[in-house]
């Protein structure tokens, strides 16, 4: 069985109460392991209402420079490992029975521009997509932990799904953000592994719900610049501890 993924440390998560990075000794993941993870997180995307019908797509960068992706025209809640597709860096199919996601160009664009990224998730979470459809980025410092984990969530201008122009719309934002709203479309998130990319998607939708409540209440009281500065210091440590985002800005 091919060895495709080597990590010295496997990050398990960020403890929101203590600020500690929870880690364990790493292990090697096979293509089979990655396929199982994509099926698992596809189900979670569907079960948590972040996608409907055949929406959304997930991918993982493999150790040999190819990419494991979800198929087009299939519910991400109903996939088996046999439905997944492997493509090369140009999006050409190498293995698999089904056709690859129509959004593969967007995934490959992110991988090209972020060598630290090993997994990408695209979904249409209803609240965050509502903000995207209203032309509203999630860039107000309303919640301390969001400032630490995601910084801000910017809004990319609209381009037609599945076209190279959609990837180009993300270009100014990909380097400095791990989650982006896409106008009148949805959300894309990414990270060092699929767990991180998936959790970033959950976090964006949760944050959008909180922001929506503040709009319903008719009042927002963002954190002060001083408090945001302190949180950004913690964010830089968080990024450094995770060995991601080298050279990136703090938000
Ligand atoms: Zn989409």
C-alpha cells in the first residue's frame, strides 16, 4: 500500500479555553486513509446542512503531487471511496470511474498558491452564503476566538462557478486567508489537513449565524483595536505553532 502522507506531528485541535495546541505523535496516511476521510467529512458536510443535493466538493493534496477529489453530480453525503477521483496538477483524471468536480480548477489554484495547504473544502452553508449573497464579508471583530483562528473572512467578487475566472477572483485573498466567501455562491476553506479545512468551514457558518443575530438585534459592538491587537499576537503564535501561513499577515 502506497505511503503518501508523512507528518511528524498530527495536529488535533486548538483548545479554545486554554489556548493550547493539542497534538499527538504523527502517523503516515495512505491513499486509503485519505479516501476514508473525504467520505467521512463529505457526510458531515451534508449532515450539518452545509451542502444540499450535489453541492460542494472536497480534495486532498497527496504526497506524490496528485490530488484526491470528490466527483461531480453526486451527493457528498452518499459517496463511497470508490466514487473518488485522482487528478494531476492540471486537473486531468489519473484514476477513478466518475468525473471530477467541476470546481477542481479552484482547488488547484489554492494548492498552487499555498504550499502549506493540503486540503480544500467548498460548500454552500446557508447563513455564510447569505452574507456572500448580500455582498457582506465577515470582517467585523465580533468574537475573540474567530480573530485568533480565522482572522477575518473576506468576500471575493462574483464569477461563474467552474470557470478559471472564479479562481482568479480568489487570487488577491488566498495568500492571507484560510476561508473566503464567494459572492452569490458559497464558501471555500482550506488548511494543512482535511480536519482543519472542514473545521474552518464549520467555524465560518457558526460565525455567520452569530453575526446574523447581531444584525437581527440591530446592534454590533466589535472588539476594540487594543483587544484585536492582543488577539492577533495570539494568532501569530497559533500560526507559528502549526507551521502554517509563513509570510502571511496576521489577519
Ligand atoms: Zn459551489
